[in-house]
């Protein structure tokens, strides 16, 4: 379950993972649930997902995203690992079905084909909490910011690209830097 900034939970289903690299691929669902025991997780289908993507396991590791059980009818082949696209370069990226952090193939594609694919991004747990809140109609503050662990994090700039170094400004294992936003606020971004 994914805690939402102004209360309640969104539902996530881990479809692929490599605990060694701490990178997972997840499908996320609504509606917003008020408690962890609202149930209904076994009726989830990939087609009902409101968002999916690769993400770091920090929310699971630190306990802020509680695991509530297994999908009783889960079949791996029904929950595919999609191809992604680097949109500014029109590159299609295919990751390993076993490890969502292992690139198997990168090929040039047309802009049209690229636009039909998800962006090749890796998200932090706070970004996912904010994204789900937004998709489920929850209000975040009037600037679109959420204060978390002493830093302001903009949902538009908190994409993870590397887990190679550590910084005291970020959650465990995420390389970060601070930069000014358009409104001259400091936003935590990941480089």
C-alpha cells in the first residue's frame, strides 16, 4: 500500500523486482483506500492500472509502504514488463524480465512509436506518493509541493536516474542534488 500525502492509501502490485539492485517494477491502482484493510486487491488487473513504472524500494525498505499480502490469482505472464522510451532521443529500451534495472536492448524508433511507450524513468517513493495522490484526485498544497523529511520535493523533478552514490539530503541510496525551481524555491532533484 502506498500512503498518500493527505491521508489514505493507493494500491501497488510489485510485478518485477530485483532486491539486490533495489529496483522494482510496479502497477499502481485506485481508488483511494481509507485503511490498510479496505481489501479488494485480488481483483486487480494490469488493464485497471492508473500508473506503472520502475522505482526504488526505499518506501518498502523503510516501512512507510506496508506490504499487505500476495495477489492470490497472480500469473507472471499476465503482468508484463513493458518497453520504455527515452523520448528526447526516440530510443526504445527493453529491460530484463527478471531484473527491471538490466537493459537488454536499446533501439532507435520513430517518434510516433516512442510516444506510445512509457518514459524510461525511475521514480522515488515520494514522487509515486504524490503522483498517485494527483491521479486519485487528492489535493497537494497549492504549489504542487510536499514537505517530506526536511526537504521540499517537487513531483515534477523527483525522477531517479542513479542509485550509485549516497547523499545526506536524500533517502538511502539515491544520488541527489539541489537546484532552484522556476519559482526560486529549492527542489530536491535526482541526477
